[in-house]
């Protein structure tokens, strides 16, 4: 569950980080649109300035620039091109006559080279707030006023029309009586200051031409959409990115939870074959696998319960029938020898029932959840010799031997009590079917231990080897007490091998019968 939420929050955190990175670099994102807008805005000013500079000798340029800087606007500077420390790309643009921009101390500086000279004009300015607008336009008003005063006043409207062609925004000359400004704005005009008028989203700039009835009007300065709304659009896009990340976070989770809910309902309604098939990349993959393990376990328990019920009813029926028959014969018999024989048969049937109950309880215990296992390092030869002695009791005609060599492992790591049960079941099985000989062999390779139990019996046909490890499966269909069994021993062996992360297999034996092989890894089981 911790891995699940770590994965979810990582996606969300990444989206938030991208959002804040975008916000912190918003000015960089807007740099292109801002430069394009400022280039259009200042194009007319630079054109007028360049024309005026070219009418004078270079020695008079500083004096003209000082005159233009009067009035508290942004200070224009003349800089030698060789003194500029621009990149090669910026210098190439500058030499082509294009405008270039730099950002120093949060102030944008605009540069343009004067044609046929080694000089460039630097024009610093900020954004389009009221104070910045006034400072930005001061030099522009000065240049327009210089151009107008060179002409007779009656030709000013025509001169202004020619000047207007150099600007990307309207620049017009109006009579004082034709303007509608507030008292404070009119007072600014009277004081030879620049008046700013805001009408909706548009800005207009006014300055009075001293000694004349005219006012210069600049504007409106309609910002392009890419500049006016790009900040809001960018922030909304970044917010949408976070929302998309949350959607990408929540939707797969919702989809997989819905699928798990459908699977759970189907399983709860009796479809025990239902399994969850989530993608391996799903954040609920671990939960899906746990669900599948649970359904496998429940289906196995239900199947085992059915098999146990069927087996119990089947296995109990035969000895009970014999007991009932023996009781009838005992009741009707008057011969003492026959009565003793019937009594002995009935006692044998009771012993068989008792053994069956023991086997069933043992299997039921082993079919439940895995018990707490205590793996130990065990000296394997004396451990097996003890098992052989216990198995040989009462079997004088049968030879049970332990095959050893210099390559045999001296020690192995396993759960001694359970492994003794597994090997003991194999020895009992071999003893039941062997003719004269049973042999145990211990081996190892680089990864596994092996215990092999061989007998010289009739062996097991290849097509019947896999089913014998299922509960209540027997190759011998007889009910003879000597060889029948209950079909649970090998199922218990398989379960013990699984608990050791190992396997149990059967193949042909060199002795001519069957060879059962228990194999488990050398590493410690989890």
C-alpha cells in the first residue's frame, strides 16, 4: 500500500513541480511576444531618431540625445558597437539592422544600430503601466515635436500624417478643444507633462505643444492577444496540466478499482473461476495479485472440501458395510470360532476407520494455511538413518538402504519435522509396492538439494504420474488393507515440498520401479 501511494503522489508532485517551474519561468516564456510587441511599439521612435541623427554630424549626436532625454523619460544612450558584449547571433541581428533585446536587473533594454555608423542606440524601458508609459513615450514626443517645429505651424497636420506612417499605433495632432480629458489630466497638459487616458483596455497618451493650440495624441496601444492574454493563458495551461495529472492519476485508479469491484461481485455470486487481469503497470497490481491468490485459495479450499466430503462418504461406506455385515453374522452365528473370526474382522474395520480419520485430519491440517516453519541446519545422514530404522520395523524381508558417496551433502537446511513426514510417506509408499529393495539417495548441485527414494516394484506409467499427487487419487483401485491406502500421502508430500519452495516429481527408477525425487533450493526459504 505504501508503494501504491508513493507512486500516486510522485505523479501529482511532478505535475505541481512543473506548474511552479512554469510560473517561475513565465517571463522567459513571454520573452518572445514581449520583444515582438516592443519592437512594433518603438519602431516609429527609432525611425525618427535615426533620420534626425543622420541630418547631423556624429559629433553633434550626444547633444541631440541629451536634448531628447529632457523631460524625465527613459534615458536614451549612444553606445559604440564594439563596446557591446552580445552573443554572435545577437550581433548578427544588430548588424542587419534588426532590434535586439536584453534583460538586465528586470529592465528590458532595446538596441538598434544606426545605419552606416559604428553607433547603436540603447533604449531601456519597463512594462505598460502608467508611469512606464509616460517615461517610455517622452523621447517619442520630443522627436515628434522637433519634426513639427521645423515646419510652419499651418503644415503641422500634413507633417503629422507623414510621421504617423512610421508608427504601428496612431499618432495624431488634435486641437485642444477636440480632446475630452479629466481635470487632473488637463492640469498635466498645462504643466507640460504627459497625460495618460485609460479607456477600457486601451491607453492614450497626450502632450501639449507649447505655444500652440495643438496636442499630440498617441494610441491606442492595443496589445496583441499573444501578449495581453498569454500570461493568463499560460497560467491556465499550467493549471490544466495539474488537472490532467490528477486525472491521469485518478482515472486508472478508478478504472482498476471498478474492475476489481466487478470481479469481487462475480466471485461472491459463485463464479469461482473469476480472476483479476489488471495490467502489470497498474498501481493496483499488488492488490490484484492478492485478490487472485485469495480466490485461488478459496477455490482450492472449496474443491478440497468437496473432494473430502466425497472421499469421506466413499471411504467410510466400505468399512461400515463390513461392520454391519459382521454384526449380522455375529448375531446369527453360534459357533465360537466363527464368532471370534467375526470379532477380529470387526476390530480390523474399526482400526481402518480410526486410521482413515487420522489421515483425514492430517490432510485437513496440511491443507490449511502454511504453519510457522522452523528451518534448521541438519546433519542429513544420521537424520535419514533414523527414518530408515523407523520404517523397517516389522519388515524383515525388505531391504532399505542409504546410498552415500563423497559428493553427498553432509548438511542441509530444512524443517526437520515436516521433511521427516514427507520422506516417511515416500518410504511407506515404496515399502507398500517394493518387491525386495528400497534405496534412498541424497544429492546436491549448485542450487538445490535432492532426496531420491527408489523401489524395485512395478513402477508408475508415465501418463498416470501427474494425478497421483492429487488428494484421494490412487493407482490401486482395490480396498485391500495391505496396499489400498487413502490417496493422501503423496498430496501431503507435495504440500510440504511447496512450503520448502521445492518440488516432488516421479520417474523411472534404476531398480526397475518408481523413483520419487524431493528437490528444494539451498537458499533459505522465505
